[in-house]
C-alpha cells in the first residue's frame, strides 16, 4: 500500500498531466499524425488508473484464500478490468461497502463483516450509530454513481487504450477513408467521415478498423482526462482506506510487532462536505477511533 501511495500514484499523476500538456500542444498543430499519437497517449495514461482500480477492487472482493489481499491484484488478466467495470451496474450495496473498505469479506466463506469491531459497536450511542449509518449510505450512493461513470468510460475508450498499450496500432489517416456501411465503391462524390481517433483491431483476421465518430478530438481528450483524474482520486481514497489498518501497527527495528497505535477508521474518506450536516461531521470526523490496550496476556486487544 505504501508503494502505491508513495510511488505508483505520483507516477500516474505525472504521466496524465504530461499527456494532457502534450495533447494541448500538438492539438493546435496541423499534423494529424502527431495529434492522433498525442490523443492515444492521453487515453493510455487516463485509462491506466481505471484499470488499476479494477485490479485492486477485485483483490479486496475476491482475494486468494490464505494470502494477503493485494496478492490478487498482482495476478494479471486482460479480462479483469472489462469484467470488473462491466459488472459495477449490477453491484448490490454490500459489494460497494467492501470496495469502500467499510466492510470486509472472508476469503473462505465470503461472509461480510463491518470493519468496526463488534465490541466497539456496543459502546456507541444511538445518535452515533445513526451518523455512522448516514455516512455509510452516503458513501454507497456516491460510489454507485462514480463507479458507474467510470464503467461507461472504460467501455467507450478501452478498445483505443488497448490498441495504444499493445503497440500503438493507430490508423494512418492517409491510408484509409471512412464511409457509410452501404457504400460499395468510393468515388470523389462519396461522403467521407473523419473520426476523432482510429485504431486497428487485430482480433479481426482481416484487420478491421475501429473509429470514434461521436466526439471531436478535444472532446475525447477532455472526457478521458476527467475520467483519469477521477480514477486517481478514487485510487487515492481506496489505498488510504486500507492503509489505516497497517499504519496502526508499531514495529520494532527488527521488524517484530511492538504494539498498536491509536487508529482512526476512515469511515468518511469517500465523502464530500455536503454529504453530511455540520453537526454530523463534528460528531463523526474522519471516523471512529480505536485505542488498543494490552490484555492480561500482554498482547494488544
């Protein structure tokens, strides 16, 4: 988690910002080939964090039994992101709670349990329980909307992302022309279309082309950049929601566990200020705090 927070996320942000600036530079020039390459690179750097989020999200919902959750994220499959984003519209509230880190799933039984220890829940007042529930429901509502949006972006732009990622398979505009399906012979009078970006689809034995005709190049750039920055924001919160548990462990220089530090469960990490009232924020803050104390045997409890 620390490597994601300290290395991967800064690198992803820098790459996306760099691609945005390159497209702005080449998008103003007349060279279509340079503009296409710059747009394809922007799509690549914008959709990479969306793919990252899919791998991490699956790891915490479908972990390998007996191994740390993150290990599942290292098992790459070209279908993971497509399957993940294709399923988000069907997720129930519990699946979103697991993604948010509010609940955990037992790898063996698939049973869910709140990240708040049961013995701690009994100490909450009715008012505190209501605020926790309000924050939980607001998180589910917000993530259902944002994840659905990213799922649509993945479906729309992942073919171009994969074409760029696996060889930069861009169609040279000087080599082809795009016409309506019913056209059998191209003449000077034939109506031709100009895609914002076009790639070769090598899954087709005849080398079929794929083009986007719904948006202009600047519109594609704006859409994918906004999706990329949203995915990076969600990645940041996903990682922080998991890191809180590990940050609470106090290690000795030799790597052994010395004890547990006070820990705040990041219950509101996904929320914006408007999602709760000022009084609810004052009552809950970032989330419930856990202070560990030694049990009679000397270990933290």
